[in-house]
C-alpha cells in the first residue's frame, strides 16, 4: 500500500514539474528593452567541448582513474550550469515569443509562435538532460552528456534573431550576442 502512495506522489510531482517546465512564466515580454540583463550567456563552443564524447574518451584514457573522476565531476558541474542557463534563456525567450504572438503583424506573430515552440523544446531537453546528468556527478559514466540540446539551442538563437530583426534589429543583435 505504501509503495502505491509513493508512486502516486512521485507521478503527481512529475506532472507538476512538467507543467511548470512547459508553461514557464506566462507574463509576456513586450519589448526587447526588458530582455537586457535577464539572459545568461552560454558559450556554445565551450559547452560543445564539455559534452564531446571524444574529449571525454581522451580524458578517460590519459588520466589516472582518481584524476579522471575529479575532472569528470568538474565537467559535469560545468555542463549543469550551461544547461541551467540554456533553460533559463529559453524561459525568457518563451515570454518574448508570447508577446510577439499577439502582434497584429502576421509575420511577427508567426515568428513569435515559432520562438515559443522552440523555447519549449529547449526547456524540456534541458530539464531532461539535467535530470540525467545528476547521477554522473556521483558515478562517472552514468548520465547523459547534454549534447542533444545544442542544435535546439542554436535554433532558438536563430529564431530569436529572426524575430528580433523584424521587431528591433539593433537591440536584438545586442541580446543575441549574450545568449
């Protein structure tokens, strides 16, 4: 009986977490001025290096096991920070897309819709990667690398740049530079 209650509570918490991830903060961001200072930088090249399977294999073969475990944990923590920043930025850009979806310009509204869809996908991938990466902090070789989020995040940046070019090209380029 107790196991049924635990499973029910775990399922309920999982549904609430998924609902929060998908919905995010529903307050739309009406202008790009509100965006400056709210995003977190994600260095895609450094992130790509952290999640590289080749780099991981190189470290595994060239380091002593104790040193490898320490380096692996440091890399996993850095990867978690990048994943959290990507999820945060996706939440912010989801709000930008929400604001653009209500535009009277159909092209801008379509770009906002596309930005929202991509942002939701990035948030979901980031949250799944975060959940799969935590075991890797304890046991090297477990967990996922987070590599599946890179193409989605690049697409998110591209969608934002496209929407920003329509709305306010000067400000959008400044925000895109720090995404």
